[in-house]
């Protein structure tokens, strides 16, 4: 007969903690339009208008019809704008294109 050890409470709690952390990271990987606007320092309406008229440089992914942005894509966009404009008002330039 194989003698199998039961997991300890500490082991179970650590696994639950790790699962919760993993879920938080996944949740943060995609941002709503409101969260993306805050991230970029833009008004939500401005971002929605730019998405609607096709002038925003990123295309949102859609889950259940909701537009969401990949956090990494937004970070890359900010990085590229800052390097192109030496950081001076780079993201705000998105609002005035």
C-alpha cells in the first residue's frame, strides 16, 4: 500500500495565495477604456472618441464586446512616444492629433 502524505494547511494556504496572485496579474494584463485613459493621462471621452474614429494608434481587443487594452501595448506606446518626443507632453499629444 502506498503511503501518501496529506497536504498541510500551510501548503494549501500557500497554493491559494499563489492562485490569487496569478489571477490578479491576469486581471491587470487587460485594462478597460477608463483604466487605459487614466494610465495615459487622457480623458475617457477623448480616448473613446479616438478609438471610435480610428485615430488611436492601438486597436483594443474585445471580450464580450467590451474594448480592452493590453497593458503591455499601452506601456510600449508610452515608451515609443517618450523616446520620439523626449518625454515632453508625449502622451498628451495623443489627445490633440
